[in-house]
């Protein structure tokens, strides 16, 4: 029996199209990117995942969202050279930790 309050995979697929449009085609994308990255960060800390791979997939996607946010900030001129240097250091550390992480 189907319940009204149950969120289905179809519902998630439908809203993902809307989220994609908000993130990629809105005039001011930053608020949507911030909300989305916060949601992903919270889900990493608050959820028990079926596998380590699922958790790593979310972490990698979060990293992609954060890189996109930073790209948009560079594009708009919000970031300065010092900020870019800090980002480069952080990416270096992330790359190194990526080599150290293993998947089930």
C-alpha cells in the first residue's frame, strides 16, 4: 500500500532535476550551493551508510560542490590571490588523503 507521506525514489529523482536547475541556472547560485553543501555535510555526519563506498561517494560529491562554489567565487571576483593559495594547499592535502583512503 502506498502512503502519502512516504518519500519515494521517484520523488527524489524529480526534485533532483529542480535542484540541478537552481544550482546551474539561477542568477544567484551561491545561496543554493551553500544550502546544498550544508545538507551534504550534515548527511555525512548524521547517517549510517550501507557501505564505506556510499559514504566516500557523498564526500566526493560534496568536494565537487565545494570546488564549484569556489570556482563561482573566483569567476565573480570574490576570491583573492591569498584565498587561491589557501585553496591550493587544501586541495593538495585532499589529494594526499585520497591516496590514503581505501574502499570496502
